[in-house]
C-alpha cells in the first residue's frame, strides 16, 4: 500500500514538473514569437517607409500623391516612428515650387489635409507630435475641432478659403511671416499657456478673422496671447474678436501697418477685457484705411497710442459676407 502511494506521488510530481517545463517552454516560445513578430513588423514598416519615400520622390504627381497617403497610413500604424513619417511629409511640404503647377498643388494640399485631419483627440492622433509646415502652401484647408499643439507654419502661403473652427490651441502656435490671401478664419479656445503669433505676417486677402475664447478664470500674469508685431495689412477686412477673461497686454503689436482701403477691427465681448488688453504701438495707417474698435471699457481696454478710432456703433455696419453674424458662434 505504501509503495503504491509512493509511486502515485512520484508520478504526480513528475507530471507537475513536466507541466512546469511545458509551461516554461510555451512562455519562451511565445516570447520568441513576439520578438520575431515585432522584428517582422518592423521590417515590413521599414519596407513600406522606403516605398512611400520613393513615391514622394517620383517624377509623376499621381505617384507622389499616392506616396502622401501611404506615408500617412504608415504613420498611423507605426507609433514608434510616427514622428519620422510626419517629418518626411512636412519636409516635402516645406520645399519650394511654382504655385502655377496645379498637379503639385494637389500633392501639397493632400499633405496639409492628412496632417490636420489627424490633429484630434481620438486615435490615430498626431496632436502630440511636432508639426513644422513652415513655408508650406496651404489651400482651402477646412477642419473643425482641431488640437493645435507644437504647430509651426512660419512663412506659409495661404490661398483660397481656409477655416479652422472650434479649435483648441495648446502651447505655442506660430504663423510668423506667413502670407494670407483669399480668406482665413481661426476660431479657437485658449488657456493660460496658449500663444499665437502672427508677427511679420502679410494679409492681402478678402477677409481675415481670428476669434479667441479664453477658458478659465482671469490670469493675473501679464502674458501675451496674440503677437501682432510687424503685421502688414494691404487689403481686405481683418477682424480680431475676444471672448472670456483677458489680462493686460493679451494682444500686443508694434510697428504694424494698415494700407490701402483695408480695415482692422477689434471686438471684445462685454466683461472679457481688462485695462489695456489690446496694445498696438507705432501703428502706421494710410489715409484710406480704417480701424474700428468695440471697447467695453470705453477706451481703456484698447490702446492704440496716438491713433484715433471710431465709435463701437460702426461695427454693426460692417458686411462680413459669409461669416456668422456673431463671429464667435463657432467656438
């Protein structure tokens, strides 16, 4: 009887040891499989990257366009090298070309659309990546609910009707030195860390509208939100509208110029402004140009140095043709 029990226990121990060995072997095999699978995927991603990059360098615009979509899809899937894929697309967009080349404009437009389509909170999201479209050609870009973070569009050329409504600016967004023709509209929310630069820009289109709604209580810090240094307006209507709680010098600009028959307008909603919320220094205005301001503090919120400006009532006579009657409706 004892010998039988001993044999049973020995058999059970042997079986248990065998099971442990099998489990260890299975875990090791699974680990090897995962490593091999990861290596295989990386090799596949690398091959797709090379193929897409080759397409972007092709002489045919149709092939280059296919390369844009291929690189964009790869960036969605290849999270480890997402930034590298985005950098390739942005580098292509930054190269110079003749704007009269219709086929090439379609390629550039596709890059901008693929990038901005993914500046969102849901996956696949590129909102946390570095986006540098400096000098890019942007045409008819229309996307709502975009998250603008780490975005540089310095020296970009905007054509057609570009609209970014219900956006959210997080950190710094720069349009320094950009050229705007046609129409441009940016309606966005902002927080204490937001900063938008239109320094050194040239506005030569029909309508240019930047509306900012500040989220949260009034910040006690003296912090610039909108930078308008050396802004030049040569034609059209330029409208800056503010809603929320803004501090001293929230909008700052020096040596801006308004030329021709252009108009520059500032609208602050009631209760949003502090003293000198908007400060423009050394503003040059030609005789036929106009500045119109809606100042809820009766001259204390907007400082234009020695400039004279019209009464708030003139704002109701403006014709925006295509903009909402309330410029902040989309926020």
